[in-house]
C-alpha cells in the first residue's frame, strides 16, 4: 500500500524539486543564453509550477477545501502565463509583434475570473488546453531559436523536445488535478502508480530541459577536464543522493504508518469480536432461513452499531469459509444502497489464499488495500469462534475505505518529504548563490580587467592616497596606495618605491612645501570637494596640473598632467606678444604698460620721467644697398648696443621699423638724460661690420619730460617724437629737447 502511495507523493516531490532547479538555473543564467532568451519568465514558470506541485503534494495528505483547489488552479494558470510571456518577450527581441499573447492573456483572465467566482463552473477542465498551448509556445521558442542558431543548436532542439514533452505531461496532470481533490485524482488515473509514472516522466523531462539551459549558460572549456566535468555533475549527484536518502526515510515512515494502522485495525476488530456473543454466533445456520431469526437480527444490529459509531469503518460482516467459498452470516448495512447482506449469501466464490490460510490457522491479518468495484478498501479478518480441531469456525471482517488509509500514511510520509524538499531547496538556493556569486565574480573580474587596462593606458597620471591625521584630526601626511604607469613616469619613481610610503618619508627634502599639499589634499579628503591647481614638482623640475577628488572620507585620488611644455609654450606666446621678435626688446604694447607704470610712479614720488624717441638715420640705404636680411642683422645689433646704454631701471623698446623709445624714470636733472643720450650717440657712431660688409647708421633723439611737457603718456610720447623730427639731420646735437 505505502509503496504505491509513495509513487505519487514522492513523484510530486521529484517534480517540485526539478521545477525549482529549473527556476534556479534560469534565474542565475548568464552569458549569451541569458541575453538571448527572457529566461526570467521561464524561471517564474518553474517557481510557480513547483509551488503547485507542493500544493498537490499537500493535498494527498490533507483534505483540501474548494478554496485551496482554486488557489492551486490559479497558480497553475500563473505558470502558464509565464510561459506565454516567455514566448512573447522572445518575439519582441526578434522584432515581432506580441498580439497573439495579448489574446491568450485575455482568455486566461476570463478563465481565472470564472474559476475564482465559482470553483464548480463547467469550464474548469479547459485548463488542460491552456497548459498544452503554453507548453507548445515555449517549445516553439526553443525550436525556432535552435533552427536559426549557429551555436548550441542541438541543446536548443533538445530543450524544445523536453519542453514539449513536459508540457504535454503537465496537461495530463492538470486533467487529473485541476479543480479536483488530489486524493480523488488517483481513481481518475487508475491508481497511484499510473499517476506517479506520469509525474516521474515529467520530472525527468524538466531535468532534461534544465540540463540543456544549464549547459548553454555555462562557459565552454577549451578542452575536456575532469574538474570541469565534476563542476557540472556535482549538483545532479548531490540532488540524487539527497532524494535517495529522502526516499529511504519516507518509505520507512510509510511502512511504520502502514503497520501501525494495521495493528490499530486488528486491535479494533478483536475488540468488536470479543464483544460479540459467541453463543449467538454458534446458533447461526449460515443459510437464508436465518433472516427472520432473532439471533441474526441481534448480530446484524450489533455490527451496524459498530459501523455507525466508528466513522472509519465502512462495513462489518460475520462469515465462514465452506467448500472454498466465503458465506455471510450477519452483516451491517453496506455502503451505497445501505442494504444488509442477506445471510447465507456467497460473498466470494474464490477467496484470496490469505483468507484460506487464515481460516486454517486462525492468525488475524489485514487484507488490502484492494480494489472492489469502484473503491479501494482495506479489510481486517479476526476469528470469532474456533472449531474443535483449532480451525476458525466463524470470522469477523471489518472494512475501511483506503482514502483515509492513504491520508494517514501520506501524513506520516509528509514529514520526511518536507524535510527532503527543504534540504533540496536549500541545496538549490546554495547553487543559486554560488552561480550568482560566480557571475558577480566574473563581472567583477571583467570590470577589474577593464579598469586596469584603462588605468594602465591612461596618459594622465593617477595616484590613490589615504590621508594621515594626528590626534586632533589635522592632516599631517598622506600615504600612497596605488598609481598607474603614467604617474610613475611623471614622478620619476617606481610604484614599488612609493606604494605604502608617505609623502614626507619619500621626499624629506621638500618637507615645507609638502606640508602645504598635505593641507590641500586633507581638505579634499574631508569635504569630498574636487579641487584643481597647478603644482611645481621640485625633484624633476616639472609643472603639473593637479586635480584632487575623494570617493570616501579619509581617502583621495590625485590626477595630474605634465604641463611643463604647455607653460613653456604659454611663456613663449607671452614673450612673442610683448617682445619684438627681432631685437627681443619690449614692443609697443609692453612699452605703453611700462610707460604708464613709470608715470604713475612719478606721480607718487614727485620725481620727473624722461622719454627718449630714437630714429635711425640712413637705415633705408642699408636695406637698399645690402638687402633686408642685412638690415635685420643691423637692427638686432642696434638693439644690443642700445641695451648697454640703459640703466637697469630704464625701459628700451622697439615700436616701429627703425624707431626705438626709451623711458628713464625718476630723473633728478637733465644731466642724467644727457649722459644716456651721449652713450647712445657714441655706441651708434661705430660702424656695423658683418663679414666683408660695413654699414654706418646714425640716430636722431628727441626728448620730452613728464610732467613738464605733458600730463599723460600719449602726449609725452607724441612730443618726444616731435622733438626727434625737429632735430633730424643735425648731427652736431646729441638730442633735441621738446620746446613748446
């Protein structure tokens, strides 16, 4: 008995575990398979179907209400919806409409609403159609993908076949279980063995589907390896051993419960047998003529009282075995029509050998479970009276329906089954955790590789540091944690030298300057604000653009670019913008700035300032006779000669082709101007020799005094120019002073 029952309850357990395994694998699938298919919906299908199997398993041991049956039906419908959504999402990923899915969802919604309103509605059996159609859609998805795929084609086709087979068997199961008490489904399938076979085959197909998906979502190894094979097989082996151990415990509990019920039924039957009047039993004639006798009526009434007082007993009967046939003596009301079995009626023309053996030995026993008509029942046989030779003279048969028998055994088996299911769920949860952790590790390693590749190939130097504070929380130093190759090159030190060491320890000779940077980066590490500035790096005499930012309190990162060449370029641009490229003297723009500064200083000190306007004589002839290249050489030499005539505080500038201007600040009297003008005249009196070419160039000088000859820079410069032109050609005079 318990073995046939175990075929269904343990088959339901296997089905639930296989579906939970499918959910675990699909929830944690990664790689191309996880991106190609919306496996999360297949995972939800496995989870809901597994829950439905658990509810069916519970219904085998515990009487189900209409509400629980409705819940179980709706859970099955939810699983079907998940399969359809799996199909629809795959179509969307292939740029196809999902109109068919919407119509299907509408039908399921109407059906579910009808079931929820009235569990006994006549359309409840159409769930078989929904299950079959959902399975076909999921199988079509794998088949379509397999026919188009270049890789994993055979695994996809295998998944399609497994999905179609499992869905078909699920439809058969739904036909038996949907909107029907689970224990009543046994009769529909002709017993537990037939239904158990359906469930076991379905579980095997689900395992095959799970294996195909697992194989497709597992990275391929370049070659066969025993560790790789063990990595794939450890879970099936562990699950198999766990389920095998659970099956052993369940069978042991089932046997114990079966034996306990047999003992209880025998004990009850013995008590009833002992309560019967043996003298009255001995008066029975075991023929039809006993029907009107008081003895028969009293015994029948007594047996009927036993049946009525004990709801677990279906009927009770006194019988004897005569000429190899079972003949009734007195019996309670039989179930169904509630009619008594007449005395002397032949109950069984060919009794079971166990009954014949009992008749000979008198050893009580329990017969069944056996099928009689449309019911399955269990019968206890105990002796009432014995013959002189020790055989049984009259016996009592007490019958109980197997439904309650099933339930009590199933309830006892439910404890180890639940333990096994919990252990399998924990194992699958452990698998899911491992796969998720493995996937996270893979993603983390890939991210680390990308980061290291980017970190190592950056042209910008980056260093990670941690601030060091004293007891008062003031930054006193920082330690290097990591840096990229660009930072090593820019700093001129290997990372092995810097990592783990502090800045002051690495550069003790720059203690004072580094303390400023410790305070600077300490602010960044505390506030988290990004700061940028330029820094001069003394050990290599380089300039860096430094940006400090913090990702957590107490730590900061430095990114720096070498801007030394940029600063040189900028300095050169400034030089070119403010200096004459030929003579490297200040140009007109810088001269005006210097002149404004000199006039402002004169206003503050009350001293005068002189402006000398110089124009070269006969320079056009030099260009005409020797060319402009030679003229440029002469101009450069003129700039050098004039520079030697100026004081350190004076400013000399070239503001035109052959025009120069000098500013002499803070003069006390005109003799200072005369001295400078005399030096200029003398320096220009010497010939300019370059190779075999010689040129003579003179100079005319005009002078104006601030504030005597003007109140602003423009006026002073203009009047010095006018003074110079007034003395043009008079070589006897060193300079010409402006006269109003």
